[in-house]
């Protein structure tokens, strides 16, 4: 009886982590933050991933992390030969996602079935027609399979965060890039060929007398990364460099995994109707005097129109304007509309300004790009009008 409330609370937490099979957080013991609860001691723990989640909610998995996870999941399993854990991981992902796993050798396939569920191996390991048996098992265990797919995508899908060049400020060539150690932990960040080393498990990176503060847009008002705002395959936000105690401007950034990106033409071809995303937008407005204010909206929406292929973003900043930004498919130039100014005269656009042209650099992403249906999007918007410059990064998900 004492365990009943714990189990209910644990189920709620795990449900909150699932996003249609797409993981949004990996905290202690491979799940969301358990607060004061004590999770299952046998649950998989990835110290590098847990450390990385203090910087970004993105999934970041290298070979070492995948090997550790697969080794953990194969406890109690006896292989007839040496296994390639990377092959086992990919086969398990294919099985759990409904993909093709016919090319896997028998031992890899059996190990992968065990990783998905020991019950699956018991049911189908000795079947005459393994593919048909697995299909039937998947149909009869849809909820279990959904949870297993979420876990596999968080731990078994190789995604090297150091491969991403995060774009900083739409329309510029400057990039931000992470570095990781052999265990997959984020250890540094490079901007303009200057590398800053990570301090502990925090979001501050240092180089001599300079520090770089990385702030993901998924960070809430309490300074904590929020799974409700975090993306799995992209990130967005602002960073700021301070040298000798003097803080530079905040710079907006956004980017994601090329392997998870879905082209807008492909999206239009595969969706059945308009799709809508929600999330956050964060950035800055700078005036001619060099003054800068931060702007943020946690009720940002993005709509992709099936018929026209247009992407339309709406955001409302309580210390600036409401904006509506619309761009055509595969274009980087957008129309921006302003309304309801709520700031000071220092950052107000010329009186007759109601619309204009902005740069919009964005991407759609999904756990399984082959479907052509995205689960999230991220990007940058830049608008310039005389002395007023706006740079906004946004991240949204379905």
C-alpha cells in the first residue's frame, strides 16, 4: 500500500516525458527529474547525458553511451558470439519503430529483440517466420512498444551534438559548436574559432579572462531547463560573452541535427492538413545607442500550411511588439507584421512601421525523417529598421 502513491506519481512523470515516441528529457536514471522520489535502482543511468541536459534538452549520444546502454539492456542475455552493440542498437530501433530489420544477422536480431523486450524474444526468438511474429507482437503490445521506442530514441540513436553548427543571428556566417569528451559529455563550446571550456556541469564556459554563458530557450523563469519547452533534435536560445567583467551583447542562436531535418517540400508532400507547433521565442532588440533589451514569449506558435507551404510564426513580447512572421516554402525572406507596442521609446520602430521584410532561417525536425512528418522546429529571425535591430531564436514542437 505504501508503494501505490509512488507508482502513480512515477507513471505521471514518465508520461510527461513521452512525446509520441520522441524523448524530451533524460534526467536521473534515464528519465525526467524525480524530485525527492527514489527511482528504480536498476534503471539505466547515463552520467554524460544527465550532465548535458543541464546545458540543452537535446538528445546527445555517442558510441560510448550507446555501448553502455546496450550492455545494460543485455544483462541476463547470453550471446552465442561477440556482438556489435551499434548494430544491436540500430536493429532494436528498427524493430521498435516498425522498420525493416531483415538484414540483421540472427544473433544481432535476437539480441535486439531482447533489448526491445525479453518477452519479445521469448515469443518470437524461435518462430518459423520471425518477421510475421514480430509484427503480431508489435500489434498486441502497442503501448509497451511506444514506451520502449521512447527509451531507445533517447539512448540508442547515435546523435553527436558536436556535429551541429548552431547558427547565430539569421543572415550571418557566425556559428557556435560544442565539443564532447570520449564519454559523450559536453566539455566546451567554440565561437569564431575561440574555444571556451565548460566549468563543471554548468552552462558557463571559460577562456582565460572571458566567459561564455549559454542559455537554452528551454530555460524557464527559474533558470531551470523545462521539458515542456525543450526540443529533442534542435536547440535555440542566446549566449553572452563577458571579458574582464564587461558583458557583451546577447546573441541569438538556433540549430539542429541534419540527420533529423525534414525539408519543407517533403513536409508538404506528407502531411494531410495544416500542422501547428507551440513553444517559445527568445532574443534581443538593440538600438542605435548600443542599448539592448531581452525579449521572450512562452506562447509562441508556428503553423505550416499544407496548401501553400507557408510557415507562419506568431509571438507576443510583453516589453516590445507582437509579431507575425510569414515565409514561403524553401525561402529565407519573410514578411513581418508588428502590433501592440508595449515598450519604451528607446526601442520603438518608426511611427509608420506596421510591417517589413525579415530574414528567417529555420528547420523542421523529426525522430523519423523518412515519414516526412516533423515533430518540432527551430530557427532564427532577424529584422533591421534604421537603428533598431531584432534577433529572435525560436523552438516549437507538436
